[in-house]
C-alpha cells in the first residue's frame, strides 16, 4: 500500500473530480451525478494523497433481486486517477467501505463490475452472481458480491 494515503468521508459533488476523467471521460459533467448520491444513507469515501483527491467510491443502500438479505448496499463509482492506479488505493477504499458497512451491520455488499475491473474485485474476495449483462453507455458487466462479517 502506498504510504500517506488518507481515506475520509466526502460530499457527493467532490467525487466528480475523479469520477469524470476515470468513469465518464468525454461525457457531460452531469453524467457524474448518480441516483441516490444525496440520500442520507449514501456514503462517499475519498482517498487523499498530499491533500489531493486521487480516488473515490460510493455506497448506496439498495436491494438486488438475487439476494434475500435486507439492508444490502451497492458500491458504485469506484475510481482511482489513472496516474495513481495499481498503488493499492482502490484496495484501501474497498477495505474502508467494507469495514464501515460491517460496523453498520450491513450483511452484504454488491456491485456491477465492468469486465476490466473483474480481476480487481476477485482479488479482493468478491464472488460472482449470475452472468454477463450490459449497462447502457458503459458496456458489459458482472454482478459481484461479498458477505460482511
Ligand atoms: C479498478 C480500480 C478502481 C482499481 O484501483 P487500483 O488502485 O488501481 O487497484 P489496487 O492497486 O488497489 O489493486 C489491488 C489489487 O488488484 C489488482 N488489480 C487492480 N486492477 C486490476 C486489473 N484491472 N486487472 C488485474 N488486476 C488488477 C492489483 O494488481 C492488486 O493486486 P495485488 O494485491 O496482487 O497486487 C482502478 O484501476 C480504476 O479506477 N480503474 C478504472 C475505473 C474502473 O474500472 N473502476 C471500476 C468500475 S466497476
């Protein structure tokens, strides 16, 4: 893990500076606004290096039809600036949200992983649910999940 990374809660709008170049490149800035961003149950985490925001993720209280557990959360908008990828920042963000949700007694975390990110989630112990499906404008995805202690 890269030394000097600070993970902290951030406002929804603060995520855009990372979401836009990494996840919505070439699309309008409004494409960085996700449903549920402003709900009080939603969590946004930022990874700071030398006071610069270099990574973000968000977690939304949301059910998935495949899971019977109640009060599950969906993680979205996992992104690390291209210049800072493969330094352990994404892993740090995921571990932080897992800890935070576990503390809130959330039983299960799920997410829609783009194909290029599948090895990242597998590496973190996530299991696949179902087959590949298409998210409009983004491309093919798999649903991955983890049960929390
Ligand atoms: C996917 C992403 C968030 C991962 O963050 P990161 O900081 O680069 O990843 P980390 O350095 O924390 O990687 C943790 C582990 O996963 C592995 N990993 C990360 N991305 C990988 C990839 N695309 N393919 C294979 N392995 C990958 C790392 O090698 C590392 O493994 P190790 O423990 O064996 O060293 C980041 O690369 C990113 O923003 N990608 C573009 C946007 C994106 O795809 N977001 C996910 C949308 S579903």
